[in-house]
């Protein structure tokens, strides 16, 4: 079963929690054991798994990612979003999550 949903961001660099959307897709699938593949088709968005208990983790991750891949670093890509492409490549475009309800 394929389930799709859209995610909108409000910032140039931002983590958006999609846990509830993924949980709902798994629930709706009726699968109780297996693998859930989360794939982000956009070339300037990535996906990762991390805790969401402490907001400072997200702040720290964004701070360090910005140090590794600064917004303006002499990139030549005409659209002006090379940093987003690089960050997405570092994070990756898909995850495989174990489902065991």
C-alpha cells in the first residue's frame, strides 16, 4: 500500500515532525509487522529519525548543519539553493522503519 502526504516548511532550514502522519499511514495500511519505507522525492528535502522530547536537540542539529553547510558559501547553482541540495543529500531521501505493532 502506498500512502502519500505533503509537508510544508516555513523556514529555509527546518525540521518538521512527520511522526503522526507516518503512524497514521501505517495504521491505515493494516500492517502489523513489516517495513515502512518513508521516501522524500524532493531534492532539497531530507528525512531522518531522532528524538522529539527536547526541542534543544533540533536547535543543536540545525546549528551544526548550518556550520557544515552554510547558506552562502560561493555556490554556483543558479537557483540559489545549493545548500539545501547538499543538506538533503547528507540526511538522505529515505528511511526504512520496522513495524511491529
